[in-house]
């Protein structure tokens, strides 16, 4: 909460049905928690209240920072520095920071004014980048603050990379403005489930750097399938997919585990060389280092492919850069809500079922069930003497029954054609009409 009154714990605890856990130095930020939860203040300042939040259903505590920023750019500098200071403490721990930052991040976050705020946006963006925070986006209202025709998105929630690993999904909803010019933020998170479905096959670009990759593909592709055409191509693709999946599991292995093992091998080889500086031990050290460099390139390929980036600045070999892009993309592309026939679906199961139903109807529409035909409507064929002969086999006369072949004969240069020449097939040359 960011109230405009002096903290009154007893009054608001009863009104909210929650426990008061503290406020910042100037009384602008209050913390209330539900039953069984706890919040321990670790850092207190005029614009930020930081602490440790825990609840029974979380596997570990998370660090929570609540912001109520000053209105001027100069006063917010202290907030950005405080965020950078906290970053040094929370390294590797789940961290969620949110509240009223009193500035925007891009021009899309504002409407109703043309005031230049680029410098403020740069300050905010640099603080987010330095703290390695992710803006997971939002749903609901587009702007969180409004006054006299000016609307801005001043309130937002940012999360650390570790938080994105702890939770399967983090959803921020901008709720409507009712009793204030600010709209409240609703943050919901979901822990990952233990159930894992089958994963679709995806070709990994890093495979091509392995020494045995080309030979594996060549042998499997050249093996015959006893089929032709597109069916032959389909069988080859299916077979090589299975071969690559087995090879990846049995030979290539996990790239991150391979890197760790290679580091241990280098340390062991260097220890042997320090004990015995022979040419053989020197060669072993160089071999291990070359393997390690190759694995680093493979890991870079792995993260680059997952990040789906089409560019790479020369010299930027930090795979952590790609990891942050992967997590940011995964967070932003997650579907939290869809509209299906006028109904708003937010449950994951409902969303999946709706998507499956849509594509089933699109690619394989259900045809209406047809009623059994009423055979009584068919009129009975009147009896005929020829109907009785239909099931009988053909005799020699019927097989040799002549049929007519006609062709007009036209003389070149003449407009008049001769009468049709008609011949009976199966007859002699003299039997013409």
C-alpha cells in the first residue's frame, strides 16, 4: 500500500483481514501479509522498502522490494542507486520488485501529452539493465495512472532471472482505478508441476560441431527404405529423427554437464603437467583446452538458438546474454488469457482445450451425422424379360459384337469432306456401311 495517511496497523489489519508487517521511514509504503505468511524488513529508505517474504507453499523465501518513487528525475537517482545496491546482495536469489516508479519506460506507456521524458526513460532502463531485471508485461488496463486527460503506466512489476526459474508463470494484472488515480496491481504466480509431457523434436545447431555428426547423418540417410517418392522421404526423415534423438542422449550428452566435466579434466591435466612437465602432459593439457573451447562454442550455439536472435555483435561471447533473452521471450510469449466465443478463458486447461478444439475444427471439421436412408422411398423397377439375363455370362456373339468407329475424311485444300466412312469392328474389310 502507498497511503496518504499515518500508518494505523490495527484499523487497516481488521479492514483487510491481514497482518501488518511494517512501513518505510516516511510512512508511504505499508506491508500487510495473509495468514501464515511473513515479511522481514531488511532495507528501509524513503522510496523503497526491501525484505524477505515467506509463505507455507513456497519452496523457499523470495526477496520483495516495494517502490514508491519521487516525482522528480533528480530525486529518483537515489532509488536507482538503491536498486543497484540491493542487486549485489540478492545475487542468485529470487527477487521481485514493484510499485509506483513515477516514470515510464517507453513512449507507449503514455498518452495525452507530448512532454519530452527521454532522459528519465534512459535512467530507468539503465537501472533495469544493471539489475538484470525482466519486465514480464501485463494484462488488463493499459495505463495504471490517469489525471486530467493524461494517462501513464507508472506502476509495474519486475522480476529477476532466478524468479523466472522458481515459478512456472508470473502474471501481472492492472486492475481498474476506483478510489485512487492509481490502479492496483495483482501479481499471481504458479509453481511448476511435476508432470512433464512429451517434447517435440528440435534440431540443435550445436550438433553440427560434433565430429561424428556428419557420418551419422550420411549413413542413416543413405540406408535404403524400400519405398519411393514422398513416402521414401517421409520414412528417411522419421528414421533420422529417431537416430539423432538416440545419438543426442547416448553420445552427445548434456552440453552443460559436458562443460563441467571438461573443466575438471583441464584441472586434472594441468595438475599432472605441473607434477611432470613432459611433452605428453603438455599435449594433454592443450587437447583438453581445445575440447573446452569447442564446447563453449556449442553452448553459445545452444543459447543463441533458444533466444532466436538473428544477430551477434563481434566479440560478445557471454552466453548469459542469451539466457536473459530466452527467459524474457518465454515470459512475454506466455498466453495467460484468450477470448473464445465471447468467453474469457484464464485457466491453462481451458486455454489448451480451446486451442485444440479450434485447430480440430479448422483442419478436420466435424461432419453432421446422416440419418439412415428410407429405402421405402425407392420405387421398384418394373419387371422386364431383359433383367433376368443380366447375371448371365457373356457368350461368344456378345464378345464379338461389332461397334461403330467413324472418322471424317477431309482432303487438303478442300472445304468439302467425304461422307463418313463407317466400318464394323470385328467384321471383314468388305462389311462397311
